[in-house]
């Protein structure tokens, strides 16, 4: 298995099957710390499966998944898991990410939780939205609030599965700019169908189609795809 050293994530011969259909088989790759990795590939190729394995939502049938010691993984799905009819503010939603993972009676927020929440809200550009209901947010603002919640949970690795789906051009661009800023102290994996834009902000490209290939040059991948080359 590849040494962790400066890597945040290492997959070693990982396989996962849904019943008799294997979504991914024998995939191996490493993800360096403080980088943005574009995760691309055809529909049904296994991108979401890989991201869910990394996030702990699925368990590999075979192989090893290594995550740097003491690192936490935060997952942002394509669709919001929050009931938008529930009367909760941005502050409350983001602060819920700071609570202890194991629910305990009388687990209450502290000043440290509040400080961490406000800083997370600031980092995603939502300062001033703290008291706004989540049902009053645009699609892009809600996505940023969900990312702020992941930040408040102290995640070191942020996994985003098509976070830019249904966002307009301006909202998506704002999201990409935020991810570039977060890369200063986070490791980010992003799957997206907006490949051109995501490749522009990425450091490496992970191509998933049952197995995996890592490309060190997103710009070269962009040229290859633009030229009609099938990876």
C-alpha cells in the first residue's frame, strides 16, 4: 500500500459491488494533502461509489482505504438532506455540524462552537445570513451553507458529489472560488459534469470507469477532451 506521507487519502485495490454488479474493481490511487481533485468519468462509472466509500457511507468489499491519521471526512451530496420547510436558520444549521458525533444527553453548544460556526459561515461568503431561514436561500447559498456545516465539523477532507448541479453560472463560479480558498488547509474531491470549469481549479484529475487513472495535468485532460479523445 502506498505510504501516507504527504497523502491525505490512499485507495489500494478497492472493489465494491452492488449484489453481482461491481461498480468499481481493483482501483488504486493516492490524493495529496491540500489539493483539489476533479473526479470525472461516465455516468454509472463509479464516481459516486468511490466518494461514498471515502466518506464512510459504503464499505469496500475488498482492498484498503487509508485516511491520514486523525483526519476527518465531510461529505456534501448532490441533493440537500435538509427539510426546507423546517424553521431553521443558517446559524443553527451550520452549528449542528459542531456537535459531538456520538449523541449524548444534554450535549449543548459552547462559545467555541459558536465561534467555529461564525468562522465557517464567513469562509463560504455568507456573513450576514446567520439569522436567515434556510428556506430563504438560493440554491447556491444553500450549497455554501452545507459546505459551512462540513467546515464546522472540522473536516480535513471535503468530498463533493456534483455540488454545482442545478446552479446557475454565477453561483457555480462563486462556489469554485470558495473551493480554491478552502484548499489552503483542506483536501477537496469534487465530482461534476461541468468538467471544463472544475478542471480549471483542479490540481489533479481522477478518472473513474470501474477502474481508475490519475492524471497530473488537468489542462492536458481538458485539451484531450476538447479534441474528442476518449479517456
